[in-house]
C-alpha cells in the first residue's frame, strides 16, 4: 500500500548547491585562495589551508568535475547506496533499482557505505562531483547525516528500507514489526515456549523494529519474560551467527527455538548447532529473516520471513526517476511493503523440552 507522507511536500530542494563562493566567504579568504587550496595546496600556508579545508568539510562542498560540459545536461546515471553488497538482500535491492533504471533507459552505479557515515559521505561527494541524477539510499547507521548531505548538495534521493517517513522525501519500507511478530507467533503455534532471539546491531532501525515485533508477540501470548532470551550480535553475518550459536550451546537451559534478525545469522547458528551434534528442528527450531536465496537451499531448508527486496528497489528506483523527471511537481510518498512468512523444514518438527548440556 502507499501512504502519503505525513509531511507531504513537493520535489526539488530549498538548498542551493554549495559553491566555492560560499567556502571563500565562510573562511574569510579570496576565491583564488580557495582555488589554490583545492588545486595547488603546497603554495598555501598551513594555517590558511587548514581553515579552508575545515570550512569545506563543514559546508559539505564538493567540486563539480566537468561542470561546464554537464551544464544543461541531465545525467543518465542513478546511484544506489547499500549496507553491504555481500549481503544477498542488499544485492537484490540494488537489482530492483537497476530494473527501474533499465526501464527508463538509465544506468546505475552501486556503492556501499550505509554502514559507515564517513564512507557514505565520501560516496556522496563523488556522486555530487559527477552530477549523478539521483540516488536510492538504503537505510543504515548514518542515514540522517547522509540525507542532510544530499539535501545540502541538492541531489535528489529516495530512501529504501526505511519505515519511518523522512520529511520532504520519498521512501519505501517494509513492516518489520509485523514480520518478526509473525515469525515468533509461528514458533509459539508450533508449541515452543522457550525462544532465543539473535539480534543484530541496535543502531539499525530494521533491527530495532524486529525486536519490537518479537517482544510484542511474546507479550500478546501472555508468556513470562523468561520465555524470551536475547543474544545481541555486533553484525548481521554468518560469522556473528556462529558466535551466537556457540553462546546458545553454552546456556544452562537451551531454548527450543531460535529466531534470528536475518538469514545470515540464522545460517551461522545452524552451522554451530550442527557441528555440536544437535538436530534442526528436532532439538532446536530456527527461523531467519529476509528469505535470501540460500535460505531454501540450506542443509535444512530455513523457515524465514520474506522481505521483497527487489520489489522495494524497483519501487524506490521508479519514485526517484519520477522525482527527477517532474521536479517541483512531484509529490513525496511513503510506501510500506508487507513481509511474508515462508515455512520450511527448520521449524516443522516437534519441539522438545528445554535441552541441557
């Protein structure tokens, strides 16, 4: 479904692109001095050079390479910034944006950096200097700073995988609260009353939303707080999942089921349990999240919550293309996609009582 943004607005930006004149004025130097700092820094005193570079960093100024050539010419390249291309979910999202670009006869460049605000800033500077048409920004740790930088440099953008509307911006998100609630409800329906939740970095909104869904499902079932144990992870990788699996094996009372914040964590947990001689789902049931391609082909096919990553990328890409085509006439919207629980063999066994070492 498509929900109008709570701060409904039009395309375009009230911010002008930061220029060399702004830098010179703020630093209290001449245009020539700024030019020298950028092109011949060795002839500028260290004190002046430091002051100018500090202003450049503060204002977010980036040079527009070949601007004279590009003046009046709309770039035919979109950018998409994702958390981690090694994650199949991110790759699927990027492929959706690429499909939208292909429909419009445009190209796509993909970069990582949503995990690291500093890396995101470097990519943003590169996009601005090459007059990128616009960007799809996958929600990450530094999304707020990234959004501010794009606005400051008047680069159109759409936020993907963000369930909280940003003012004056289009976004496409997924209802992760209901998705994780459905996963835990499934485990409860299977008879499980001792569940471990393997979570990811709390700095990510998606992880926070999934935790809210987990807690909501347990509360609605009127289960005691001890029925749920959370094992936080620093990352959303197979390696982090293996570490969580080792921690589960070390518990005095093992849970009968594990729900993981994504499929990579779930696959890592499954590896650790199998190496310890435990069976899935007979000893411990496992549910993942994202339903990446590898979920169905795991040694024990993984029950997972399917997030339509490619559809999300496609819609975000189309929204971006529409905004760059219509400018001030474009109305910002917030789209929420619904996840789907896909049940496979990793949860279809009969749960045992709490296992002990």
